[in-house]
């Protein structure tokens, strides 16, 4: 059974989605039970995969026993195991929250939710570029429908932009993959990496062109400047559990950049080593600056959180651009923190909007809320975590990022990251005072919120405290992951044991 564990993060949500879409007119209770059980099962599988990967051994699963580089391969290392675990933790909170009533606002929510998990997990585990494209399309198709869940003018408008841009990105993805296949003769990432050292000089231009096209595609998924304009409105308009799950969507793009360029264009690539570094570094800094301005300008709590996601994107991509094991370790710790906390904040925003009534999440005065004290406490905790204040994990993650910068990198990253953090703190302070303190006197608005919503929101926000309590083991794991990524030969030797003999 242990050898089949790698494929379960794809198969489990696939089967759960089929069961629920087959019974599309079935009882809501049935769908909730299947979805929650499947998501909790995914979490258990993810924990098992992290435990398996923690030994440092890289393993793979060859579907149909077609061995690489010819067959479909799912690959497990420390990075892919970590990403599947973060996705599972996020999904548990989002699906429990949805059981509080959001899943009844449209049809097929739980089936589509599971299929999006299938696409996300497949993207994290696949070992070749074409299947990375396939899983990108699976998660995007599910996200198109989930974004429209519940309907509404704002969701339709934002979904049009989202769909058009991602269709363009998919077309570019195929073009980039086709160019790389034509230049190298393979789509398996390990095989492509092994061929870089013997690449004829006349093909280097084609490889650079294909790699840059893929960087545009991954940059669109990650929402890097100038490709981020679709994100704030789409995330702000999405249903709360969908927006929470979308918190990991930008991380799929960041993962793809980290995986593809550290493996294929690693130290064995000769003249093509780190061809993405300067582009990612400078665009990440620009994203950080623009997102800081967006945070200050936001006049809706949901939109504010969406810009906080963009600040995290700029921070994480700066870590990718520094291209050192220390920076990679720091960005992986910060990635887990920001994904879970921003997901929790999207859920919290929905709860605040429900209690405020007509004002919703707009940063205007409203009447006092029924559960205002509890919501204010949750907001205070989440604001401290996401702004990067001690003693929660945001401060630890940003300190690791700042410490990883070297030489001239510090002159750029330190002021921009600290100013973006200050902008976040000011914006969150203003939002909190408007939502909870500067309330009109009058009747208390809203009714008590469902317990499922409280459980889902607290599940995600409490991760910040747990990441501080277990900061030692988590940072040790991320450091080992960074060192493994810095040595692409480990993946090549595992998937292609005879590559060294044939070169």
C-alpha cells in the first residue's frame, strides 16, 4: 500500500468528486459528509507523504509501470510533500466553513471543490511538463465554476477577466512546452535537466525562448507584476471558502517557478543556469511595492486581504530570486504561514460581512455586531499574524527572509519588505477600527454565526501559533527541502538511474 500513497492525493479527490457530481441532486448532508471525510483523508495522506519524504529519499510512481522518461510520473520529494500538506490543511478549514451554508448557494460546490484539489495536488506531484499543463487545466476548470458559485454581478465580471487571462496563459503554456520539447526531445523534467549539459549551442536560443514563455505563464498564475491585475477583484468577489482555497492558487505558480527552474536550469545547465533569476528578482520587488500601495488604497476588507496575498507573492518570489538554500528555506516557511493565515482571513471577512448586514465588508461605519467581541479578537490575532508582528509566525517568516538576503539584495529587499509590512499594519489598523470600534450606536445587527464557520476559520488562523510552537521542526524541514532542491542531480539519479552512464 505504501507504494501507492503518492497517487492518493490525486485519486482520492477524483473519486470523491465523481461520487458527488453523480448524485448532483442528492441530499446536502450526503455531500457534506463525503467531502469532509475525503478532505480529512487527504490530510492523513499528506501527513504520511511528509513523513515518507522526511527521510530525504526521492520516490516516484510510474503509472502503468511505464518507466521514466516515457510514462506519466508522479514524483515525491520534500517540496511536493510540503505543498500537498499545506493544501490539505487549507482545504480542511475551507470545506468545514462551507458546510455552514455557503455550499447551498449554488450547485455542485463540493464536487468541484474536490476536483480543484485534484488539480492542485497533481500539479505539485507531477514529474513532467505536459502533465503540469494538464493539472493546471483541471484546477482552472474547477476554479472557473467555483468563482461563479452563488452568482452575482461582481462575480460574473471578475470571472470573465479571470477566464480570458487564464485561457491566454494556457495557450502560451502549450507553446512554451512545445518549444522545449522540440529543442530537447523530452517533456520529463528530470530527463530535460539531464540533457541541458549536452545541449547543442544552436538550440540554446530555443530553450531560452521556451523557458521565458513558461516564466510568463507561471508569473500569471503567481500574480506577479504586471500580471497581477486580475487577482484583487477575483479574490474579493469569490465565495469565502473558494477565496480561502484560492490562497494556494498563487502558490502553484510560485511552486512551478521553483520546481522547473531549480531542476531544469540548475547547476548542470551550463550557460542556461538560473536564466530566470534576474527577472524574478526585480519583478518581485516591483510586485511588493505595488501591493503595498494597493493595501493602503483598499476600501473593502476582502479587497484588502487580496492585496495582502499580493504582498506575500512579492515576498515569496523575492526568495526565489535570491536563489540560495537559505532564501528557499525562508520562503517555504513563509509560504505555509501566509497561505493558511490569508485563507483564514477570507473566511473571517465573510463572517464579519454576514454580521454587519448591508454594509458588508466595506470599510464604512455599521451597527454593532452580535458576536462583535469574538470576531474582533479573531481579527486582532489574524492582523498580527499577517502583518508580521511578534510573537506569531509572520514575524518569524519575515525575519528569515530578511536574514537570507545578502550584499546588495539587502539594500532592495529590506526597505521594500519593511515598508510593505508597515502599510499592511496601517491598513489593518484602520480596517479594524472602522469595523469594530467606530460603529453607529443603535440596535445590534446580525444573528449568531454557524459553528462550522467558526471551526473552519479558527482552524486556519490557529496555524500561525502552531508554526511558532513547532518552529524548530518546521524550519529544519524547510532547510532540508532547500538543500535537496539545490541539488538537481538527486532527482535525475532517482528517475533516470542510467543517465550518468549514457552521458
